[in-house]
C-alpha cells in the first residue's frame, strides 16, 4: 500500500461507505473528505465529519500505518495538535498525541473496494511503457481529449521557460530570439547546439543586412561554421572563401571548429551542410519573418514563408567539394510542420504572453489544431491501443503526458489513468 494511493482513495471516497467505526469503536460519518494538500502540513484541509453526533471541521492526516506518525516526527510538530481525524490503512500503534487531543483513528483496510486495489496494482505493475495500455479504451473519449488539452497547455508553459531563457540572453529582443530558435530547429537535435552557436556568432542584424544576397549569406554561414578554412577545387567555394575573409575582417567574426558538426548516422539530406544552406535560403527568401513575426501567425503563412525553390552550388552537393548529386530537395513539408510545432508555435505563445496579445496566443494553439498528428516513438504507444488521433495538439499533449506521467508511473495524477479506478 502506498500513501499516495490512500490520498487518492480518501480524496475521491472510493470506499464502500462514508460511515465508519474508529479503532476505539466511535461512529464517524464523512460529509467532506477535505482539500488535498501537497505542501507541508496535514494531508487534507477543511474536512467535515460527524463524530458521535458532533460536527467537526478541520484537518485530516493520512498514513499507511499509524506508526508512520512517529516516522514522520509529527509528535514534535504542534501543527498536528489540531486534527479532527487520523486515517490509516492499518492501525499498528496508538498515538499519544492523538489520544491527548481526542482525535479518532479510522482504519481503512476493510473499507476499500478490492476492485480499486486490483486496478491500481494492474497499472503500477505493468511492464508496458504505457501502463494503462490494456485499459485505456475504457475511458470516455471526451475525458481523454480534455486531459490532452491540459497536457498541451502544460507543454506550452514548459516550452515557454526555454523561450524566456533565449529572450533574456538576447537582451529581450524578439527577432533575435526567433532567429536563435529557428537556427536550433534547422540543426534538429543532433546539431542544435552548433546551430545556436552559429546564430550567436552571426547576429541577426548582420544576417538581415545581407539577406538580399544569398551568395553573401552562404559565405557568412559556411565560413563561420568552419567549413571554408581548407583548400577547395571548386571555383564557387573559392569565391565563398574570399567573400568570407572580407566579412570576417569587417565584422570581427569568429569561426567555429568544424568538428562540432555531426554527420554520423544522418541521412545526406539532413547533413548540417545541407541544413545550413536551407537556413541561409530561409533568411534570404523571407527576412520579414524576423522583422514582423506577428504577420506569420497562421499555418498557411508559415508554410508559404518556408516554401521556395532551390538552385546554385548547394542544390546538388551534400558536402562542400563533394561529389555532385541530383538536385537536393528544399526543406520538406514535414520539416516545416516540425518547425511550426517546435519553434513557431511556442514563440507565438511566448510573444503573445509578453505583449498581452491574446490573438497571438490563440494563433499558437490554432497552429497545433491545423497540423496533422505526429507519428513518433512516444505517440505510437497510444495509437497502438487502437485510439484515433488527428491533430498536432493531441500529439503534443501525448508527448507531455508520456514524459511527465507515463514514464514515472504517475497514474494517480493522470486524468486518464486515474479515471480507470472509478470504473466498476
């Protein structure tokens, strides 16, 4: 028996009755179990009970065993002098402090429905990554959707912490914040850090100053990335080297060590050399995104902003001075959707909160509603149960749910899994 389960059972009164007999033989009736307290102090505040015909209102303490009172050292805390009830799963010791203050003790062992314990044990003993996988279909869809919406809101708030950190480092500049966030996204997880470093080495004002000339942007990014510091046969790359030398001296630029970039186990289309070209092209094609981000608050406008044709040297080379290949496709629709989900929507949400612009906050959630459900390792745990989902708002909610509840078997705190304990 776990104390958090007792809290849950008492909170929702998942018991055979609301009328009990204390260990001293006193009749007790529960009108209200109280309000669960997750901070220091008694477990439930403002409970309302009847003891031998007398109505009492006050705090209630819960333990697995009565002796846990001493383990938790409550005997030295005067806060526990003013209880109206001590609730335990098993009464194994009389507590002097409670006897002194006439606090009755109720043993729940024989009052708990066996079905509740069976379902709970089934959840926490499951070897599945999704503990409720065999039972989740028994939960009403509206309750699943309601909880996923709450998880989505929690995920947005947690992502805001990261945006806030970038915003602060960017001296409260929204454009520079978006620039750094987008750079990280173009690097995917494996090259996110080098891309962010690169964006900090080439501040947005410098990038925007040269946004009208893709050749100059390529020289800036490939040069600062450390890819132009060796001899090349290609005349185009030699021209980039010359251009970068000029910018390096003009802006006092510092190059990254090219060893920071990861190529191992990446498909050629995702090589950092390809993603750098796509990032430079994005700035070249849509510099207004950084100047006026509020104009790009819909999926349609963002898809258009990142939809462009590709030409030039990097349209058929995965690596600098590498073998020429067929035309490399630009950033695909899936990648743009990923960019909207993980960068643009959180940025719009943060932007809206910082500027008290409710429309921008709504836009962030609308982006999730309009984009398709994401199929990944985490969401697959849920779709394998036979449940159907359609939107990115659901997949984002599932990711938050899986990371913060399922992985830690926090079933009692989950609005989906805990609901199973109420089913007969």
